């Protein structure tokens, strides 16, 4: 069967109270319209048309070049939105699935099941419905005493009795394409919002003598996102599903409420994610890793057996059995080997670091090529920027750098050399040598007494905060 898809994404989304497009808002690591697009992808629709209007540039940017867009200049309702796609649909015979751009929890399975029901049952249209504990805000399916759907009534237009109905319209539909076009031409806007409602096509099709069906899906899949509370709820549900998938694959997640994993992330068996872990984009975590607490890793690869605690990693590679953190920042284009230690307040940027090297505390490694088994003393700084250009620092295997050393780049520290603590290194250091680059110390005898600078033995208490905190 010829399947086309029309996605409604032009609405203003007033209830979201944002300057941006509602459907471009993010839930669980991607814009909500892309969740809809992902579910649609699994259906195999030949032609896909996205109806855009309000903040259309944002929606187009999110969806990219591969889909077709149709402009709905004035947002006069969901029926009016689909009308804009008629030039695409005319002359087609199969089915048109209509999707709301603001319902990110729908799955391909449910869409396929609805299409299957549609195909089997000789229907003019099938709607995906759901039974909601709290149906407030949704359109309701009105059924006659025999259980046949007779129409869909919007929440705002519903009588008190109709508001008691718990079966809601998800706004996902399957229409026989020529019948959809015919019904769209006949809907009016005589309702509370003075809009052209797509659900009004149902009553028209039924009065034309056609059959109309409903596929009842789990409510969670049909949730629409209209405001920030629903956005947060949808994000939580999506994230819980992603966490569940990883747990089934053998990943231990201590707290799925505070662990956020993008749909695109891969994690190996027996890795443990502690609370506050955020894994984003094209991140791959190996097996037996320990990540967290409070760690964000974006577009990075972390190999087996590595620990990352309280740290931020972006677009980098970390080898096997490394220990990163607490409080490390690994910035883009850094490649760390195996068995490396990067500790507290250490930042690495655009650098390679060889196996078994260590920078345990307070160090900046920028634009550097670091060999194997290098020791960075506490407070080592590669001075890579002169205000105009960035320069490279080359540190070869087995170099030992004493604490509080400045390495003024470009500079090379050759194999097996030592840097004395407190040095400011401006020249290359030959292999097997010790470089000392600091001022000679002078001790002035009895200076404290001569200058009357003896410190009082009265100890000062730290200030206490008000309120007993
Ligand atoms: C709609 C349905 C309601 C259903 C609910 C499910 C109508 C009239 N109501 O209500 O029965 O229970 O979805 O979530 O269809 N849009 C446009 N152009 C417009 C108006 C809307 O493209 O002129 C798009 C919006 O961007 C959105 C989608 O259509 O993605 C739904 O619109 P929205 O205003 O959110 O409809 P609801 O009030 O939620
Ligand atoms: Ca909606």
C-alpha cells in the first residue's frame, strides 16, 4: 500500500510560553519533532511532508534536508494544516498517516499496528486513541451505544457529560487519501477556537456512510506536549525507557531518575552509572566502567575498565583502565591512552597522552603531545597561548615534571628528562638531563625580629554564617 505521512508542526504552541518553536523543544536528548520523525521512520512512508509555520526556520533546521516542507502561513487549526498538504496527496490512492509534531512518545510498532488495522478493516480512517486517567485537554472519542465512534469532540467544546469520557484522541490517524481530501474540503470553523479541526473530518466521513475505526494504544505513547510540565513528563518517560534498555543489556544504573542517557549512546556490560550521570550524543562507554556521580560525557569514547567521577568529557577518547576525576575536564580533540590517571582540577585540551601517564592534581595540558609514563607534578601548566597563536608542547616518554612548573610552548622535553619543581621552562630539555629554571633562594637571617613582624599567637575564628547553616 502507498503510505504518505503528514506531520503537523506549524502551531504556535502558546501554552509552552516560549520564543521558540514548541516542536523544536528538547525532551530526553533530542527535539520532540525528531522523536516523532524517528517513529515515523520505522513505518516506511514513501512521502513525508512536514507542515511548518510558526518559527519555521527552527523546525526546518532541526529536520534537515531530507524531508519536504509545506508552509501553513496562518495557523488556522489542525484541519487547515493538513489541507496545505493536499497538492502532495492528490492523485494518490493508498493511505495518509497524519501525525502531531508534539507527541514524542509514539512508537513505530503502534503506528504500524494502526496501519494494519486500517488495511484489514476497510476503514475510511483509523485513529489511535487511548484511555487516559486524566483526559483533560484532549479531544474525546464519542461512541454510540453499540460502541461505534460517531465523532471526536474537543475538550473546549465538550459538554460536561462528554468531558467524563476517558478515551482520548492522540491526533495520530490513518486516512484513505482521496477520502481525506474530500472531507477536508468540507470542514468548518464553528467551534470554541474558531479553527478548522482535523477531527471534524471523522463525522463527515461517517455521514458519507464510511467506516471509522480506533486503535487503542497505551496512554503514555499518545501523550501530547503542550506546556513545560508535559515536556518534563515526556522527557522522564523517554529517559526511563532508554535506561531500561541499557539495564536489560547488563548496565547497572543506580538511579534512573537522575541518570540521563541520549538515545544514541552505547554502553557495555557490567558498567555502572552512578547518580547524576549524563551521557550525550555519540558517546560509547565500554564494559566494566564506573561513571559518576555527577559526570557529563558528550560525543566521547571511554574504553573498558575506566572510571570517570565528577567530571566533564567532551569529544574525546579515553583508553582502558584509566582513572579520571574527581573534577577533571577533558576537552575536545583529546586522546588519552590506557592506564592513565587524570585527577582533581586537571584540564586536558587538544592533546594526546600516552599510556601510564599521570596528572593527578591542578594541571593544564593544552596542545600537547605527551608520551608514555610521564608524571605531571601538581600545578604543571603548558603555557600554550601567547595571545595570538597556540603552540605545541612535546613531552616524550618517561619525563618527570616537578610541581608548579610552567612549560612555555613551543618546547620539547626529551626522553627520560626531569624538570625541577617550580621551573619555568623556555628551552628544549635534552634526554636524560635535569632542567632547573628558577631564581636562587636568599634567606635573610633574623628578618622577622628586625622588622618587628612576629605573628600574634591569638588565633582567629572563621566567620560563622547567620541562620546556623
Ligand atoms: C489536538 C487535537 C485533539 C487531540 C490532541 C492530542 C485537534 C483540533 N485537536 O489538540 O483532539 O486530543 O491534539 O494531542 O486536532 N498545528 C499546526 N497548525 C495549526 C494548529 C496546530 O501545524 O494550525 C500542529 C501543532 O504544531 C501541533 C499539532 O498540530 O504539533 C497539534 O496541535 P495542538 O494545538 O497542540 O492541538 P491540541 O490542542 O493538543
Ligand atoms: Ca497538542
